[in-house]
C-alpha cells in the first residue's frame, strides 16, 4: 500500500470535509504540520472542530484558519498567543472547550487506545467539572472525561519510512504521537522519507500502523513563536 502523496493538497483530498472533528499536532509553533494547515486553508472546508493544544499565532499555524473563519470550535488548553482567537471568542463567534493540558493529552491517548472515557481528579470543583459525572474512589472525588477520537489527524514528524514508521525531532514530538494514534485517518507531514529498514527499531517513535498518508515538506518555515534577545 502506497502511503506517500505528491503534495499536501493530494494527501487531504477525499479525506477532509466541512464539519469534521479534527486533531492537529504541535505545541505552540513547535512541531506543527505547516504544509497540511496551508492546504487545509486552501481546501475551503469550514465549520471544523479542531483539537489542538493551542491555536497557533496570528497569521501562522492554526491562526490562518481562524482568520478565514474555517474553525467553528476549538478544544484546547492554551490560547494566549492569538489576538484573533481572543476577539472571536469574546464576540461569541468561536466556541471554546477549555481543557487542562494533561487531561487533553490523556483524552487523545485514551482515544487512540480505544478507551471511551476515564476518571481524573483534575478539574474537580471547577468549571471544568460542570455537567460531568463525578465518582468517589478511595475517598477522593474524580470527574469523568470522555476521550477524543477525531475523524482526521494532521501530524508533523521529522522522518518517515515508506511504511509510515515515524521518528520525531526532540521537543517537536510533543502532542504529535497522541494525535496520530487518536485519529481514524492520520496524515503526516515529514521532512525526510527513507526506505523501509533505514530507521533502526529503537528510532521508531510511532509505528506505521497508525499512519495512512505521508507528504514530504523538506523545507518547512519553522517560525519562532517568541524571539528573545538580550
């Protein structure tokens, strides 16, 4: 089965549709699938519910899809770097499901493992727990959280072999493996594609069974989110 597609647009073709639940890897601007996000913008799909730790910045990453109003709802843990996000949210133009970061990671991990829900102490006694089932275990109160199983996952990795086995680069791994595992269809953007067998078994961070489509983006922009100088 050939998993390699000639372009980001081709990799999205026939998979993405308006109104989908979609997960996007990355943390800030680190490890985001830049080419896939740009192709998603160009596709014109809209009314997306997007699961992502954050929503990029103004004019880059998922911020591009906010500007074109293709996202109707974000499921995130941090949104403080995006003024357009703030404007839309405060104007009731964008839905937001705020989720503690560890809970968001576990929602994706559990979804990828086929676990429909789990209990956690995080959020008990706060707005996070409102309307959710509470249960006591060993004298402590826990809130039940539903797992996330997006229809499509967009992921960034450093290297893929032709079977889809992935290696991530340092901190760019972040949410990407969990996002990849959770999606019913996983599309991965990589900087290098190698033959099967070139990746040593210990260098495989995510097995290819989770990966359906691969696209090469050998020279991503990798924009710096915050440039610090002395």
